[in-house]
């Protein structure tokens, strides 16, 4: 039972896997859907083939899962932090042991490369290890009061938490929510994205094998309707949501009806600012890391790349050369650096952004087209060539960028060839491999433009000037600022948004506060002095 999907992984290759086992999990086992009638096909992005069916859970199934989680919470919350830690460390160990198989399944379902999927699985077990380490440290304060009385505070769990995830980091998001939740003594019911439903149930099996009480980590499959049932359920104490801004607003609204706590990890349109005094090769590498991981489908990507005008030609020449060289293809090959997008509609949406950018005056410096790999089994996959939008093609292809820069970049007429701040591709989250490059002149100007967005998830700056680096970091209206690198998100660091990118944090010590509550206990040592 438990491991059959994973057991087939070592010999599996792109285009060969079909999953038929149930994808729900509660009461300590996989649970078959009650009715198959609303089944939705889940596609393998690299081939367009059907990988499995996702059958959404209805009200009774959601309730069953929540009741099972509640029963587990009663046991788990009474265990000492160190006891919980031991079970969690065992779960982390099992994930580490099976990392190749889980990564392969993740790459098949999501389309991300096996190289990235392995890194993601490593983030996942590290997350469980990290919060296992914190489980034994949860503590309150002791406060002296007059007359020998005293008070103390206890950090207590919230109860049954709900996690709702996006499709871009399926296993990572499930662990980033469950690890702190479990460390604090909560149970969690997790709903993955309907497009990436297959690895959350593997995590559930691993927690079970590690020794958590049955029901502690449940998986219910479904889309908006199932998500809404979870947000409305009276036994749920908290909803931690990862997804788009419009859905996040709905989750907040639904959760408000019964005053549930909410964490929202939403979208972004993050700025990456490259000053002329940067180490250029690092800045170019940083821009690629900021835009093309997981086919550009990363919430914190730095998709507005502001480059100081004097170094624009050199930057573009190098960034375009390297973008064109990215090997796109079979996600399971170790040499591939970009796989397919998650779905056909997502591919069409991203290509639509590129067409719109052209209409609004942006130049496509490379990519932005559907891509058909030479391997015949990938013909139906959702591939595109990674794209850079910016200034004139001739500059880049002619190889004379340095010589032309002074002439070209000092002329006002060039402004029509550049990405501009008012273009759709620069304002909206594309969630695909599309980098928009924008010139700037001064620090003051670029800070104002970088912050001119309703999003605030991340930001980045490349410069050798240490004072400037920290000045810019302090000015960014964003939850993270990367200095001289980008998309470095180890589990020890708090991660989350400013403005419409959400609130609450995941990762880091602070997340303990988002999965626990403080109780104050007041102790009288003498007689009660009553006014009555
Ligand atoms: N900040 C972060 O940590 C982070 C991480 C990953 C993705 N994202 C964001 O997620 C978005 C892409 O993911 P997506 O397309 O899966 O987002 P989405 O908002 O469409 O869906 C996210 C999840 O919400 C569920 N859902 C949809 N409607 C719902 C409703 N009415 N009630 C409850 N649940 C509902 C979906 O089934 C899915 O599980 C992007 O905007 C991206 O930036 C943010
Ligand atoms: C923090 N991670 C690991 C990059 C996950 C964020 C998910 C954003 O899309």
C-alpha cells in the first residue's frame, strides 16, 4: 500500500507513469473518493498525457478529515515538545532517504527539472528538521506579582489548521505549512492544488510511518469548492493559504466569518535593481536565478529587472546569450534546466503576456515562443522558450553593444523600445519565464519605481557599494531583499509579503507565533481581597 507510487519511481521515465491509487488521506490511510463523478484529469506537463484523476472532496469527506484531524490533535497536543520532535525527525529522515523517488514524482507532476525537484525535497526535510528542533523550545514567561502572586504564560497550539497550496512547489508548500504546525502541537488538513495533487499524500504516508497519531496530517483533494468548505468549517482554527491575490482575498473573507486566524502567501512582481558598480557576471547570474527557476513560476521572482543605463548593453548581451543557452526539455534529464509550464492554459496565458508586451512596444530580445522539443514523446508538452523583454535587438545581436552604448542609451528616442513601467508585462504577475528589463538613472528614481506596485513579496539589489546596498534594502517595500544574489530561501529565514503579497510568515522562528497562541495563567498565593 503505502509506497507503491514511489516504488515505481526508480524505473519511471517521462511519459510512462499513471497513478491510480487514491490521493486523499485521513484516519491514517489513503481514502477512496466517495463519488467519481466530478473527477478532473491531471496532466503530465511534459507530455500532455493524463497522469491521474483528481476527484474533489465534498462536504462529508471534508468533515470526516477534519474530525480525524481533531481526534489526532487531542493526542498530539498533549505530548511534550521533545516527544513530537523525535517523531518529526524520523519523518525528515525518511524523506531524506527517499529524496530521489519523491523528487522524480514531483518533477513528473509539476514539470520542474529533476535538479530543482531534488533541491525542493531537500528544503522539505530540512523544514521538518528545523521545526523539530524548535518543538522542544516552546516556552512562556514567568511574571512576579504583588503579595507573592505570580503569573505565567503558556504557548499552546491552535487546534486543527488548514493548509491550502499552490501548484508550483507542491511538496515544499505542504511541508512548510505542516512542519511548524505539528511542532506547535496542531493537526493539519492540507489541500493541494488540483493541478499538482500527487506528492502531498506521500508526505502523509511518511508522517504516519514516522509515528504521528492517525489523522494528524490529512490530505483532501479538490479545487475552489473543497477549499471553501475547509475555510468555512467551524472546527478549523487557522487557514494558511498559498496562492494568488484574488483567491487569498476570498480565503480571508471566508475565514473572517468564524474569526479564524489566516496566513496569506500571495503573488508578487518583485524588483531586482542592478547598479553600474555591480560585479556584472554575478548580476547576470542573479537575474537568471530571479526569473527562470521552475519555468518562472515562482512567487518571489524578480521579474522587473532595473539596470542602470550605463551598463545596459553589456548586461543585455550577457543575459540574452545565457537565456538562449538554457536547455529546455525533458524534466527528468539531469542536463535539462527548464521543463514545461504547469498546464496548457498557463502556457497560453504566459504567451499572451508576451504578445501584449509586443503590442505595447516592448522588444522581445529572445524567446517567448512555444517550444517543441525534438524528443517525440514531448510533442504534446507545455514548453516555451525563456524570454527577455527589453531594448533593441540589434544592440544585442550585433555584438557591438559596448561601442554603441553611449550613443544608443543617451537618446530619448530609445524610450519607445524599452519596457516601461506602465506596460502590462511590467505591472502584472506573469508566472512564467519572462524577464522584463528596464533602464534607470539614479538611486532615488529606481527606489520610487521599484516600490510603485501593489505587491511586496521580494526585492533584490546588486552593487559593490555596501552603504547603498543596505540603504536600498531598507527602502524596499517588500518582505525580503536579497543583496548580491537572488532567490536564496533557506528554511531558517522568515518568508512572506508586504502589501498585497500577503501577511504572516512562513519559515524561520517567527512562524511558531503563527501556529500557536499564548495563554496567561494568574496564580493567587494569598486570600482573595473582594470589593463585595
Ligand atoms: N507567496 C508565496 O509563498 C507563494 C507561493 C507559491 C505561489 N504563490 C502564488 O500563487 C499563485 C499561483 O498559484 P495558483 O494558480 O495555484 O493560485 P490559486 O489562487 O489559483 O490557487 C491556490 C489554491 O487555492 C485553491 N482555491 C481556489 N479557489 C479557492 C477558494 N474559493 N477557496 C479556497 N481555496 C481556493 C486552489 O485550489 C489552490 O489549491 C501565484 O499568484 C503565485 O505568486 C505564492
Ligand atoms: C520559499 N520557496 C521555497 C521559494 C517557496 C516559495 C514559493 C513561491 O512560489
